[in-house]
C-alpha cells in the first residue's frame, strides 16, 4: 500500500513538472495565438478581446494555475486553430487510434519476439538463432520511417494486400476485419522496431535461465521441453523484457508519431505535430499532460507486474 | 473507352490576358448575358504565404496535342491551353453517375468560417460544397453562377444581384435576397477579410430575391470578387461559424475531423440536380501531410487524386502511364521577396534595384523548378493581356555592383535579414538567392519565423525582407489592396507611389480594356521603377493536379448553367467538382 502511495505521489510530481515545463516552453514560443486567430487587419481591440477570451492574460503562474484547475476536469480549453472544437474533442478523436496502434504493435512485437527468442535460446548458434539475431540487428538499425515506406510500398503499392493509408477507420466493434486490415501495416511497422529489442533481451535471459539448477531438475524429471520452456523458463526470464516493454512506452509513443504521419492516421502524434506547427498551444499542453500521465501509469503497472512475474520480489519485500 | 495507363497532360492556362484575349470584351456592361469585358478571376485577398495554390485556369483548345512531355513552361501566345490525348478521350465518354473518391489534401483544414481567414485545406473542401455567386466562363470572363443576374448601373457605382428562385441551402432554408445581404454584410464587416470589399458602402435588400450593393467609387470588376470567398453563400444561421458549412453547392458536409479530413456527400437539392449533377456520390478529403505518402497512396489506388505543390510530381508522373497530370500554367501565385521600403537598407531605391540586377531568375527556375515556371517581373504574367514590359531590372551583375558601390560609399555596407517560414525547400532556394546578392556585396542572413506567422509579421512591419508567395490573380484588380497606398497594413512593402495608385484606380473604375490596359501599364511602370518586391517567378506549372486516369472532369471545361463551357479549374482551390466523374 505504501509502495502504491509512493508511486502515486511520484506520478503527481512528474505531472506537475512536465506540464509546467511544457507550459513554460509554449509561453516562450514565438507568436501570439490571439494575433494569429484575429487574422489580417485585426484591430488591437479585437486582439485584446481574443486574448481575454482565450485566457492568455495574466502571469505565467496565474495562467498555469487556471489551466491546471480546468485540466483536472478534462477541460483543456478550446482549440485556438479549429474554433468550435475543444482540445479534449480533438484528443478524444485521436487517442483511441494511437492506443490501438500501440497495443497492436506491442501484441505483434511480443507475438513475434517470444517464440523466436525461445527457439533461438534452445539452440544458441543454430540456424534459427543466427537468422533471428541478424534480422533483429537489421531491424534495430532500420529507422521506422524507412521501414514504413518500404512496407507501404511492398504490401500496399506492389502487392496491394493492405491500404497504404488509414482512411475512415471503422471502430473495432463495428468492423473488426476492416479495422485490422487498415491498421495491420502501421502496427507491424511499429512492432518490428520493438522485435529486435525484445528478441535480444529475451534470448540472453532465457539462455541464462536455462543454466539454472531447477531447469536441469525439470529436465531430469522428464518434463517435456516445450513445458519447461513455456512454464518454467519464460516467466523468470521476462523481468528485463517487461522493464524494457514499460520503458518502451515512451519510445512507442514517439514511434507512433512517425507511423501516424506515414500512414495518415489521425492519432495523437499527428495531432500534436499539427498543433505545434499551427501553434495551437492549448492542444499541445493537453496532449503532453495526457501522455505524461499515461507514461507514468504504464510504468507504475510494470512495477506491479514484477511481483507477479517473480515471486522472489514479492516475498523479498517481507 | 479511355486507355488506362496513358499519361495525359493537360496544360491549363489562366491569366487575365488569357481571358481577355478570347473574350474580346463586351461593350455593354449592363446586361447579365453580356457582362463587362475584363478577364480575370477574383482573388479572395487572403494572404497565403506558405501555399502557392490559389490559381485557376482555362483551356481553350482542349483537343490540341501537347508538344511533348518535357517539363517546359506550357503556354501559347493566345493564352490558351494545350491538351493531351486524355482530353480527347474524355470528350468521347459519357459521364457516369455514382461512386466516391478519396482526394488527398496537402494542408489541413482549420474550419469553414466564411468571414475569416480560411486555410488552403479548408478552401479545397469548401469548393465542393458551394457555388459562388459568380462563375467564370471558359474565356475567364465572369458570368452569373449561383446568382441569376448581376447588373451594374451606368457608372459601376451600384450593382444589383438577383438570385434564382427556389434555391435552397443544404439545411433547407431558402436562398433569398436577405440571406445574400446577410452574407455580404458579414463579409464586409469582417476585420479579417472585409478589405476585399473596400469600396462597398452599403448592401440593401431590394426585394425577395435581390440586393443592391452601393459603392463609394466606380468598381467595374466587382463581380470577380464574388467568384471567391465573398461570393460563398451560407445559411444565415451559420454565418461566422467555424465547425460547419451549410451552403448551396453540389455536396454537403457530412463529417469533418480536424487533422484528418472531411467527407462530403451529394446534395439532393442541388439546383442543377435535374441535369444529373453532381456525378459523384461522395468525396473523402484526406489530409496527407507527407509527399511520399501521397505518391504511394495514389500509386496504390488508395486516393484518386491530389494537388501537388511542387515540380517533383509533374516531372516524375509525366512519364508514368498510370497517373495523369494536369498542369495549371498561368494565374498561379508568384514567389518573391517583399522589401520593406520604410527601413534601411531597402528605403534606398538603389539597393532594391541592385538586388533585382543581381538575381539570376533563369538559373533559379532551371535549378529549382525544373524549368516549369516563368520568370516574374511583377504580379502580372507576361502571357496576360494586362501585361506590359515595364523595364523591371534584369540580371546584370555589373549594374548591381555599380549601385552597391555607390550606396556603400555614401552609407556603408549593405546587410539585411530575410524573414522566412520554416520550409526547407524555400530556405534552400533563398540561400542560393543570397549567394547571388553576396556576389555583389549585399549580405543577407535568414531569420526563421513561426509557421503561419508571415502575414502577421508583415503587417507589423517587423521585417526587412520577406520570403513570400502571393497574388496570382489574373485580373490586376484582385490585388489592388496589396499595392495601392489605401491598402494600409496590407500594402506590405509600404510603398506609396502615384503611378501605382493612379494606374490601379484607372483599372478598377473602367470596363474599357484599353483604359484598363493603360492603367495597368502605369501601375507596372511604378512597380518596375521602385522595385518594392524582388520578383522571381510565376508558379504556373509547378502546381499540378495528379489523378488516376479513371477520374474525369478535372482540368477540362465544365458547363455553366446556361450551357456554355466553364473555366476548367485546375488549381487545388477551384476544381469544378460538380462535373467530376469516375469511370465505374
């Protein structure tokens, strides 16, 4: 309980720091949103009125406090560029797509990396190990924007198996097949960058675990190799992998931003990029706040997962 | 049937001269059927410093063959269009109703408020949903569009706009005189765009279907303004709203997702529905920010077309049998550097002229535009009937050096700062320009400003020189406020010159082509002498519509309400979506 409370306190602290720094940086950015919104030929009175309406007057701390007070109720202010939409409206539209992209990518990455790692670790130096290791290094070296373009060209343009852009994406509930068809290439592109990391980590940990006495005991007792690998080796070998998966959330968000541009997904990445370009600072601040909370929560969940994966951690605390 | 895979090249021109050359001018400006002779397209006046896209085009010779598929400026003496086989193919096909397409947008839309500055991405979507009061004929003259008639008094100080009966907005509200008055009044009152209707003094409802627009001074080319943003009519209850667009056009807004795109669907109450228009059931406008993504999307068939903002697609796809390229060759915006004539060193005419002499426009066009554009020496394309060679300083490094030496002897070294938006291509272009200037001793540095900050920075006069895309109106009156001293903050370079003012006024107040030509010659003379802008090129040719071969009706003339051919509109802003159709 104390651990949970500490983690939550840390979350609040990180949230304050990140949002304030973001607010500060946006405040120092060139350009005046009110002037921009007022457009050409606007009188000073019009600009001042807009500044008041947008809550741009007052000191930095006053504005930050005001923003923070509203943010806890998900009122992040209106989008300055797309008038008529609140920042939360835009986030609500784009967040599910980014979440789906990240979750699908994680599933694919794990789905590819785990069996490959197990197969590689069983026969280190064998054919599977050599091929998968080489592929992993290749994937690690290949930036996602290059990989995405090649994937799109191969499977979209040349083979025509999947669309090159995500357009009118139906909900998973409405049309799961079409949804997954459209999201397949972007998710796979994002996943392949993770596969290399996961594969290398898992492989080395599994090889180490295979040297443990209890594994040899299991082998001596005649348990099947499959049962040993999946039941007795994989779980204790997953600590580093789990840590990497948690920390990778930030990288995944960054990667998703690129993938969203490459596959024209209206997700959080494109939203924040467009908002920065168009100086829609309310939206930028809102996205940063939400991503910060999400990142800290995911790593909080990873910490909790440790004790489930390895009973020694759970019992070691006593 | 059209042969798929054949590259079609339709070079479409649209400059004022183009229009004037063919419209030959009516002497009777008092009737709707025979509108005042001047050839142009209205300019909505909104500054668009990062999108060289506001052009339209005309096509007088749709069946002529292109000389070849080489990337060279496509224009002819008569301001008409050369066209490829695709045009002839299309002419033999019967349009088919139905189907929907996805159209790539380079710029995201930011809303639909017709009384505000509208982003290029929004304009492209709006163009499918509205029919302006005024249309453009194939000769680039004006003709009634949504309006039934637009009639001036004898001295062009009053215009009466009469609407067609039984017109409905998308929400079922009637399009009557009062709704037109409300729209025009809101536009006129807007601090952002109202300047475009500067001479308008009052707008009053005459009867159920008519309004009278009274001017403070004669304005013979007023109808051209109603072909653009000022002529978009929206349901009165939605005037000033940003998130929706309830108008009168062939398509209705079904959904708009900022950052992603919009979907428009056929308007069953479209006033030309009995002609079977529009043909398409729906258009998905999809925001595709990345050039590679756009190319892969069209090559895979995921989008059916988009407007390319650069020469790369034109050069590549001209030789691609699977993609059609439609090139607008005139009426495009100009690329230029604004020079603030009220601050050193550009308050001295010698420096401004030296810069013009030092810049090799032909070299820049060859290196950066694949020779697709034409050199500019003012805001009027040399193919326009309003153009005269006013003696703009040509490339002459020795003359430039002499002027620089003279200035430096009196004042000192010439240094300046060029404000520019963060666009890598434009920055690279500007750096090469600066190297020309450095050769004669003019030292410039680049100052990056925020995206979309160009207009604000220019208005505030917080600049010395400014990298800029604008104008592009084939009719000189469309850019009146940007050069006339009465333009105030929109007179970007702050130059006050009697030749420019008198010339522009003369051109605005008369419908006599000879008088107008004389006025615009005087205006160009003032610009050429004073060099308030460092002109580079007319961007005709580099902005192309790229489509799949099965998509027809883009870049070819449509049909106006009276059955006459309309201007084929090939810039991103002014496609005649009404008559676009898809081979099934």
